[in-house]
C-alpha cells in the first residue's frame, strides 16, 4: 500500500508538480544595464501570479539594495498569452566600478523555492567634474559611454550642466544627431557636487544613440540657455564641446546565414497552435525575437515551408521601449499558414545571426521546430449547397455539370461549367459564372472561385448578385474604374465609347456649318459628354495593358529576384489579387499591396484578368 502511495506521489511530482515548477519561471529585469558608480539601477523580480513571495537579497554584495515595494499587473508570457505577474522592485546602487554581479536569487512562493538567473550590470567610474570646470560658474559638458561602438550598437550621450549661480529658466538643446537614431531617455538627474571650493548644481540628461553607418561621425555642440541669472543683462547661452565617434563595421556574418545587422543580446522563438486545423483553414504562426539591442529594426525572415503549406504575412508588433542598451522588449511577426491537404507539416526552426558586441562574436539564434497538424476538411453536404443561379433551360450545355453539382461532385461540376463558359461571363453567362465560382468554393479551391468572381465583376460591374457573392467569399472589390465603368457592362461601355468617338468626330465636322444655329453651350456640352464617354471606354480598353491585374489561384512563392534560386520573400495565398509589373527572363513582378513586391514564374498559378 505504501509503495502505491509513494508511486502516486512521485508521479504527481514529476507530472503535476514538475510541470508547475517549469511553468512558474521567475524572471529578472535590470534597467539600465549600464550605469556609473553611485547612480542606481532598478531590479525587478517577476513572480507569476499574485501570491506573496520572499526574495533573498543577501547574496547581492556589489550593490546597496533598497526595496521599493511590489506591483501586481499583467504581462504576456513566453506562450504569447497574458497572465498575472507580481513585480518586486529593488533599487541597486553600485559600490564600485566594473561588472556588478546580481547572483541567482532564491525565491520562496506558494510552498516552493525557485531560483532566478544571474545578471550583470556594467558599472563605469564616476566621471566627476570635468577639468574644464575650473574657474567657471557655468559649464555644459558632453560625454559618450563608448568612443568606438559597432554599427547598430547603442551608446549613451550624456549632457551635464554645471552651474554655481542660480537661474530661473534652463533649456538644454541637444545636437541634431545626424547619422544616428536617437531616443531621449526618461528622467533628468539633478545632483550637487563641490569642485575648486565651489558648490555646483548638476543637471544631467541622457540620449540613447544607435549609429546607422560606419566611419567617423561628428556630434555638433549642444547648447544651454539660462535666464534669470543675477547680475546678467539677459539670457546666457553656453555651448558644449563637439564630439566625434568612430563607428566600427560589423564583421562578416557566418557562412550559410542571411545577411544580418542585428546587434545585442536576443533570443528567437516560434510557435503554432497545438490543436489541429482543418484543411483549407488558416492557422497562426508567431515568430518572436526578444531581448535588447536594435531588434526594433529587425527584419525577420519568412518561414521555411514544407511542400503543400503556404503562408502570408499578417502583422508585426513591437512591445517594449528604448533604453541605454537599445530597444528592450520583443518583436512579434505573425503569419497565417494554410494547407489544402491533411497531414503533419514540420516547419524548420527559424535561424538568425545576431552580433554580441560585448563578446565581439556572432551568435546564431535558432528557434524551435514547429509542427502543424492538419485534418481532412469535412465533405460538403450536397443537400446544403445553395441552388444554382443559371436556369435549367440555359442555352449553354449544362446538363452534366448540373447533375454533378446535385450529386455533391463540386469539382467535376466546376470543370463542366468552365468548359461551357469558355472564359466568358458576358450576358446570360453571368449566372453560370457565379455557379462556377460557387462550385469551386464548395470543392475547396478558393483561388479559382475568386478568379471567376472577379471575372463576373469585370463583365457586370455594379451587379447586386455579383457583389453579394464576392462579399460572401470575403474578397475585396476590384479597384474602382472611372464613373460609368463601375456601373455598365464592359461590352456596353466599349460600344458606347466607339459611338461617342464617332459622334465627337461628327460634331467637330458639323460645328463649322451649323455653329450659328445652336447655342455655343449646347455644342460644348455635347462635346464634353461625347469626349467623356470616349475617355472611359479608352481607359477600359487600355487598363489591362497599362495596369494589368491577376488572381492567384494556388499558393505561389514570391522571390526576391527573377531567378529560380532566389530567396523566397513571402507566399501569395490563393485568391490574392495582385498587380503585374515588368517581365524578365520568364518571371513577372507582382505587387500584392502594402509594399509586398516579389517575382513569380510566368507559368505559375497566377491568372491574368481580362
């Protein structure tokens, strides 16, 4: 009996208790990661949940520790879900220069004892008063935390205003920071010091600068304007020193990895939903880059997709903010995955190169391998299929596809409707065009369904049945043409345009003979109307040539160059509406909107609209 109990307890510990401890991760955050002797940093110990915790801070010997209380809030965890977390805040004042160590801390909470990860703070010596302060009542000084950073590595630009005289108004203007991205760090530090027998008030402001190019970059002098100084006739303007910073280029990226300009300490993660999805439905993929550095400028690569899986980029979200070490937080890129056939699709873990400026080495970040499980889509019930729009007595030969549709063989029905239509949706064929789109949609081929819906919209713009079917399929409308081109059928517009052009020519010939019979306004109005009709018809005829559009009928890879071995930028999903650009070597450039440009092979599943 006792043996059974022990086995059960051990099983609970391994599967229940062990899981709880693994999920109850204690994280630490230090802000900033660089400071000077005597200037405190903030340590946050993040404990999941709102239960009380006891944190042993005795091992911290490089800092003077001052507890600053606890705050209960919400935070997004590693799984992407928000959760309650309690932040215990401590103010750490460094006692000496060098690398200040925050060792692993013991945390007791909920009857368990956990351990945090260690952290390090770079502590620089207190700069003290600058030598140029001697004999001056006011001085504006500037300094850089690093004289020769790497491109993309953040440095701190510090301005300190020393004054031994009172002033009622003080304004400090930094330089333009050409060649850098600049973020003003929050807060202004006000202290006092004694130098040369004088007591100085010191005001300090900091800026996080990230160099954008290599070489020697100049920082112009900052300027301080002080008003209300006793005995001064007016405001005093003080210029600080000009500085120069030597920015080093990054060493070459390791072979086999794409070019990277990421600098800092980062981690890479990827996740897909654990629950299976049905074929034809979309599932979310999240690629998360977290840490500190220039990650807010990161361009995460598109996922490497196995055969049969397509992806489209959804959004990019940044959470966090700028600090002395650059942007601290996470960048999340979301993709929508789609598979038309059931199975297990394994996505290789994403890989990215990040340069660690502290160790001066490249680190290869590898995200986890993810698996998407796709189940077979439920077969559509023929009894629930919408009725066909084309009448049974239609002039086209529709008996066979109508029989296939009634029997639930929707792909066969769609192919029969296509053979009868011969790519035309004009006149009485419009209803058959919509039946073709409905058949392809029920067969699970959203790309060909979109193709026929857009063909129907081009043939009969403004038709209520076409608009209803397109909205039901979740497709955006075609970009508007001119006024009448959105209301009248294509054939009607072309015929009206030809007639208007003929009328315009006749008007020009008749105006000489009968210009005195009718008022000038009547001639002018008739000419404007005829010219407008001719213009609309001309644009309708030339638009497919000057601005051609196409529909993606199957998932298609968009490449970075017109070459078969080029990098895949993104995947065009079925039913996507794109604009076609120049052609080159068997490839055509496509524009999917939102600055998504790529090259696809001309023999791929991208069908041009008329």
